[in-house]
């Protein structure tokens, strides 16, 4: 057999593959190599993988045990390497662990009486005993062996000087205490883990320890956040479907241009609607799936503003004509309030809707450059219709802002209708919202039927008489609904930021060296906790506060439908104030979370930069 010693010199020996002639003793199991090789070739699919790995680990122990002697069989090493590759393809992961056991065997093998004191029932590293230690089944022996090894490592005899390579290797073995003892004997600090782990293994170990150390009832908190077990079950069901569907793959997203991002978003949205039909999803499940498309969708405003506004403020006649088309997306809508010069100041909007009694039509007009509708999502390319906020002009008198249902594009070929100019406002800051086609529109005396006024409350009769709504600001209901949902969405955005930054702080090590030979986890620093824990707290607060606000809006809407406006002013003030507070705090917290990740937080792969850019418009 051709063999190689530690210096790389080759020698010739006459021996068998499964046994090597060594000065004092043979391998612990003469037929081990044959059994492992047979399993690797013929039975790996039929047996439990852990058994196969156990055999492979035992063979590697035997091979590495030979390091104590001048030569190591080349064929045997290659066969073991192939065996491990067949089983798990994780040779490097197990090699370090098993090398420690091999070193112990090398130390104690010549002194079988000492080894017998450590393992009274077996004087050799049998296959069963090795796997039992590895799998944590012989806890008492594992602790005893580790302690004895510590004593030997620290003594002047046996291994010797602390600076010797034998002592350093012994310390590596001692650090594997977490593999060989019960949880009670494991190192207490999350920071004290083995420096022998690969970076990937260390990351997984840090996360495992962090999760295991949690004292909260995870299921109870989860159900609280998702507003009940049923909601959580629904969420996981939708996530499982989308995670397996290639239409929602995100791997290329950071490398896409704006057009590609927009087209990808449309394709994902279309796929959600297909899944809704195929899997008989409820409306809530469909909306949950749309929400999981985290880079936005041109159709978000159709579901979030356009359809709810029509449902709550359109006349029964208008809903009868267009309700089914809206629900099944035969027409796609947007909400057109913001103008170039005015946004949330609805009373100062400049677009006009003048009633023409002779033709019983409204004439929608943009009298100035600053009256152009601006920043309206889905307007530039996607929407066929829009709900337009405009000042009602009746007999030359300005009666304030009202809502109008306006067709923008042909349903035959999607071309823009005459009398309307529509365009795209261009890229947004930091590349955000590339999936949504924010646009502008100007109307040039564009006429719509009288029935297209959202007249559930305020009306204009055929002869031009005005029927006042129960409250002057009832048309503000559109923004009221949107603001009521923004607080909850702020909470979920903060939840994402808290999750990403805290997981990073858990696995990121920087600073002084701890007793385990590793740098400290940055989550252990008070300065990091001071920044991240309030973000986590606000996520919980905003999620629940937003739900209360949404229920308040539903309650107010029900009373408005009955003609009771007593809660409108308070609901409007509360929604407006909470929108400002939540959006301002969330934008600030997102940047704080990103900064806590250091330079890596600026990478697109960290996710927080894009999340910050995507959320920032909510605070403006």
C-alpha cells in the first residue's frame, strides 16, 4: 500500500485496506471499512443517514489516529473522504469534530487502563460508543471524559507545556463540550462557542442558542401579532404556496431596471389572482398574498383605495353598473387626490368639476399647471379608471372637494381618452417604488355623466340643485381609510427591520475576545440594545394600535351610512395625528436599524436600505 507521512513523503507498506500494521495495536474494528464502503455504495438510501455518518465518522477516527505514527494510508483517507461525500457531502464539517475524538484516542490508546477508567464498559472507541458521544446519548461519560481531558491538558505530564501544539489541540477538543454533554453542562454564555466552527456553523449555532434562550411563549405572541390563530394559519398557508412558486422568486430583483421591476410586479400580481381561483382563496387570503409582494404592485391602490371608496361612497346605481367589473378587475382603478401644488390639504385642490345642466354632465378641468394630478399610483400605465378629488362648481359657486368616477383609458386598446394628458413622473428617490407607475394627469374640459359623481351622501339633481351631505368633510373618507391602514402597516415594516437587524446583531461578532476565543456578539452591547429594543416595542404598539384605528374607521363608516356624523371629526383627527406619528417614527427607526448593522447595512442584500426607501414616502 502506498502511504504518506506528515511531511508528504511516500512509503510502501504491504497491508490491507481495512487494517494498518502499527507498533502497538490494530484498528478497533477490522471489518469497519468494508461495512462503511458497502453502505455508502448500496444502502445509503435504505438506512437512516445518521447511521451511515456514524460509520463514516468512526473510519475517520481510525485514520486520524494513525497521525500518531509515521505514516498515513493514502487509499484509506481517500476512501473515507469519498464515503463522507456520498453520505452528506460534509467532510469538512465532520472532520474537525472527529479529529478531536481521534486525538483523544491517540492520547489514551496506548494507556488502555486509563481509558478504561473513563469508559468502564469499553476500552476502545467502538462505533456505537463514538456515535453515542456524538449524539449526546452518553452524557455522563462525556462529561467525565471532558473533565479528565481538562485535567490532563493542564498537567505538566502527558501533554505538557500550554504553548505546545498538543495543548492547543486539547483545548480545541475541550471546546467541543457543547457536543458531548447535557444542556446543563454546556457553556452558559451565547458568546462562548467553539472557534473551530466554520462561519456558517457559528451563525447557525448563535441563532439556535438565541432562540433556545427565549423565555416568552412564542405561539402566544405569534397569535397576538396575527390577531388570532386562524389568521396565523391562513398566513402560513399562503406563504407556503408562494414560497414554492417560481413566479415570486426574488434572487434577480437587485439587478433589475425599472421596466423589469414593473413587469415582474404585474406578473406576480397576475399569478396571485390565478392562485386565488385555483386554490379558492378568500378575499382576505388574496389580499394577504398581495401584501407579501414587498416591492409594491400597481394594483395595490385598486384594492386599498379605489374599490373601498366606491363601495362606501358610490350610489347604488353606479355600483350596479360597475361593481362586478371592479371586483373582478375588468377595470383597474387608482385614487387621484394629490396635485402638483397640494396633497393632504384637500380644501386647496385646484381641479374643478363644473356641472352642465343642459347635458347633465360634469366637466373635469385642470385650470393651472399646479392643478395637475401628481404622484397618483398606477396612473401612468396601469389604471383604466380613477376616483378624482375635485372642487364641485355649481352655478359658479365653489362647493368644495367631491369625488368623481372618471374613465381614463379605452377598454378596447388601453389608449388614453381624448381630453386627458397622462404621463409618468419618473424614477423615485433611491430607486424606490419601481414597481408602481406613479403618474400625472391633466384634464382639458373632460366630460363625464352626472351619475359618475360618488353621490351616496352629496348629490346634484338633474336641474342643478345641490343636496348637502350630512357632514361637510364626508368626502375625506378616502384619505381617512388609507390613514387608518397606515399605522398597522408601519408596525409590520418595523417588525421586518427589527427582525433583520436583531438577527444580524446576534450573529455579528466584533469587539473583545471572550472566554470561548471569539469576539463578542454585538447584541450583547447596551448601545445596540438601546437602539434596537425600542424599535421592536414600537412594532408591537403600531400593529395593535392600527387595528384599533381600523375598527374605529369601520364603526364611523357604519354610523355615517346611517346618517350619524358624530364620530367623524374625532376619527379624522385621530387618524391624521397617528399617521404623522407612526410614519415619522418608522422612517427614523428604519434608518436606525440599518445603521446598527454597520457597513453591511448599506448593502442591498441586507434589505433595510430598500425597505427605508420604500417606506419614506409615507412620512412626506
